[in-house]
C-alpha cells in the first residue's frame, strides 16, 4: 500500500493517536522502572530498619538477662558474704574469741591437758592458687601440745574446736609420741601430741 501527501489529512489523527499512545507507553515504562527502583530502595531501607530493630531487641534481651543473672548472683554472694562475716572469717584477728573458746573447750575435758600459743597474724599463701578477689588471706599460726590417754581424745578435741568456735581453723599436722614408762591405766598421760595449724581470716585489701 502506497501513501501520498493527499492521504495525510485523512490519517493524521490516527498517526497522532499512535504517537500519543507511544509517548504514553514510553512514559509509563519509564515511570514503572523508576517506581520499581524506588520500591526496591524502600524495601531495602525497611529491611535494614527491621534488622536494626531486631538487633536492638536482641541486645536489650541480652542486657536484661545479664541484669537478672547479676541480681541473682548478688543475692547468692550477699548471703555467702554475711555467712562469712557471721562466722568471723571475714575481718581482723579474733584473738580474744579464740582464747575464750579454747578456755571453754578446756573445761569440757576432751584431753587430759593442753597448752597452746598463737603467733602474730601473717599473710597466707595456700598450697593451691585461690582467687580471693578483693581480700587478702591471713593466717594466725597456732601450735598446741597435748597430754592424752589415747588417740581418740585428739580427734574429739578438734571436733569440739570446729563445732564450738567461730572462724576457720586449718590443721597442718600432728605428731604423736608415747610417754616413757606410762602405765596402762589411770590418768597419767600415755601419749603426747604436738600439732600446728592456724586461724584463717579474710581481710579487705588495703584495710588497716
């Protein structure tokens, strides 16, 4: 089919409509592409914000869990701390209490007789490493000499010491020796024992 200039007036509106449709279609394609790109950017931004929100929520939950654990631990530690204070393990030397306690045990006659000395308090290093936190370990060394009828009396003595006296007593060693020409019966000592140990205390580091 061949068109001439004389045919243009008859088809110009059709051509105009076609060009208009083409322009509208092109604009729609361009707008659609821009809209899709903008939507993807907004979607990425929304996803980023959601990830940030989830991260902040996770951190908040972690901090809450830590705070609850700390509160629980503080309750446990506070109970243990007060128990140590009550037992007179935390604090300074309890020399007067130890002397009074030993006199009380003497009256119970667990052994025939005993003598003791308590040396001045010194820093203590345990055989195995111990994390004592903000506290220094101190030891007041005590040596004891016993007159005994039999070995069980020595066990009874230290059982009474730990049961009736506050504090933490560490027994280092004991040496037993039979007395010479001791009778088999009676109140004459048949054994002698020399023991050493000490009273352990915890003192706040830097405290005087």
